[in-house]
C-alpha cells in the first residue's frame, strides 16, 4: 500500500501545466474511459513496490496503439508536460513514480502477443504483455524465454526491458538485454523509431536497441519488442542446501563454479528470508533450526544422466563447505513450492514492515565479504537486514527493515549507511544495481560509481533523446 502523498520536487515550474484542453485532447485520442483524473485512480497509479512512496499524477492516460502514444507525446512535447511511462508498477527503485505529476502513460492496454515465430525462435510482443504469459506461450511450443523476475506473474515485459530485468535464471542464461533483438519506440517528440533487426548478429551502427534496454523510460516509450527464445530444457533438478554459517554458504557459491558446474539458478536466502517466506505462504515445512542460510540450486539440460551427475558433483562441493541434509526435490510440485518461497520474499518482507531494498552486485567471489560488511554496518547503525538474491551473479538484495527505527535514523542516518555499503560494493568491483535500476531512490548514490565526466556523458545521451526533459523526469541523475 502507498504511504503518505509526496510533493513534486521544487522545480516543478519548469514544466507546463495540465489544462482541460489537454484532457479533451487525450480523450479524443484514447477515449474518455481511458483518461482518468479521479483521486482513487491517480493514487493507485502513483506508486509502485518501492517502499511507501506515493506521487499521484495529474492524469492517467491508457493508449492502445503506437499511434496513440505518438499523438500523446507530441502534444505533451508541444506544451512541455512531464510524462511518466508505466507498466505493471512492480519496480523497486521508483522508476515509474510520477514525481513531477503530469501525465502517467500506462501501457497496460498494449497487451498482445503479435507473433510467435517457431522457425526462428522469436516472439514479438507489445509492452503490456505479462512476462509469465510470454513464458507460457513459449513453453507451449517447446521453447523458453529465460529471464524470470520474481514478479513475473504481474510485471509487464515493457517494464522488464526498460529496467533490464534479471531473475533467477540469469546466472546461466543472461538477463533481458541478451534476448532483445529489436524495438519499436516513440521518442519524446512523438517520432516513431525502429531499432535492431530480427537477426542474431548485427554490427550496423550504434546499438540503439541495447541503449534503450535499461534506459528506465527516460529516452523513449517502447511500444513493440522482438525477443529471441531458446529451446526448453527437458530435465530439471532442484536442490535446497542449508548451512549453519551464512559466510560458508557465500563462499560455496564461487566454489561450485570452480568445480566446473554451470547451474541454471543459484540463489541465496538468509535464515530470516526463509522464515518470512514460509510464514507468508502459510507453511512450515523447511526447518531453520541451526541454519543461518540456504542455497537454492537448479541444474537443467536435455540429458537426464548429465543433470544428475551435476547434482552429485554439486552435493560434494556443498558438503565440503558445511552444507548438511541437502534436499533434492522429488517432484515438480516440490520444485514449485521451493520457488514459491523464493519468489514471494519481497512481498513477505514488505508485509512485515516498511523496508528499503538495495540491489547490490559484486563479483560473486566477493559475496561473503559483502554480506559481512552489510551486517557490520547494520550492527553499528542499529538496523536489521534480511538478505537474499541471485548468488550466482553476486547480486545480493539487502532489505533494510524500518521496524522501530526512529525518523532521525531512517531519514538521516540510514542514507549515510547505505552510501557506505555502496562505496564498499564499488571497492570490490561491483556497482549500485544488478537488475532493479536506479530510478528515483538510488539517484543520490550515482557519484559513488560514476565520475563527473561519466555522468556528463550519460546526461548528454538524455539530452539528445529528450531535449526538453519531459520523459520520466527526476530519474537516474542526482
């Protein structure tokens, strides 16, 4: 649920103001039913899953075609109205928060799978398609779309592309940008462009497709996406490995790869994460007595014997690093239950208290050092953290719980502590976000990772695409 309403930044006056004439124009383009100005709708579309932030837009507009998107952007550009694109609103960095008010451009009606090309292993979709529906369409014909964020049942593919989303299978198969072949997008001026091509190799000019992927809706509004697919593996085995020592679990991650293994997933869950997850789902099947952390592993392939052999090798590495009573899932139902626990953790933590989630990522051999430092900072400042994430990628989600922290600690001391964590992350060779993006909440920390010259280059790219600064303003840049 959103918290108290937040006020637009003090430089709101650099933008134009919404008028009745604008509303009439939007209604003429998309229909009156899809132009929403009532307080409930504005509040509903003014938040995502980021903490308790709530920035209601002045109007919610829901186009159904690229032509409608272009017309809306042309009018907004002419009158310098701020426009914030939105998908499923499941983001965790405030990437779609309409912090300047203005127009919230919801793409949820652009929700069609346009083509499933089984000969070339490609799928063409609109940005409002739920990511899980892409998985299901691909799997129905023996194919797979590997990127699988935890919110795959509610997030939209346009948001995944905008944030360059990852997921549990990224360790073997890569993140969203590895699958985006081509895009149709509308510039802030209203001009429609097409980037990339439906080919697997492309050395033709600057790669605008990859530039827009991960641009967080600040450069253009994506209206069509061509994705590559891969054959679906025939066999999957899932293991849950408990460790009495969380540091040993982190150290084991690198050891598994040094042993020559390539798991399709390798997830880390701190003890409290498993407790929160089981409580959220109403189950109590996996004991945490004497356990500080779990690793959740999966191996897949087309040769059942080879997959089992990988599991046996992994078991030896796990036990050598202190794992005990490793569980090998005995059925598809048990596999699904383990993944329900892992995928619900964000919601489970959120249901406990307001929290800040930092999407830290380091070289995976440094994961134990990162976890140790997070706990050290927490002890010094007085906050509780619940950590889990994609260990195989070195991507640790650090959930800092509000609990009983005072306003002074939460608003004044905690940002300093987070800055210390990010400084340590960068010193290890890591960076600020592995898959959630920078958005609204991580902007202040960008100078920790980027020099003034590098930030100026990033701002220059924004200026080329959006010289008036109307598209998703207030994001990424400090």
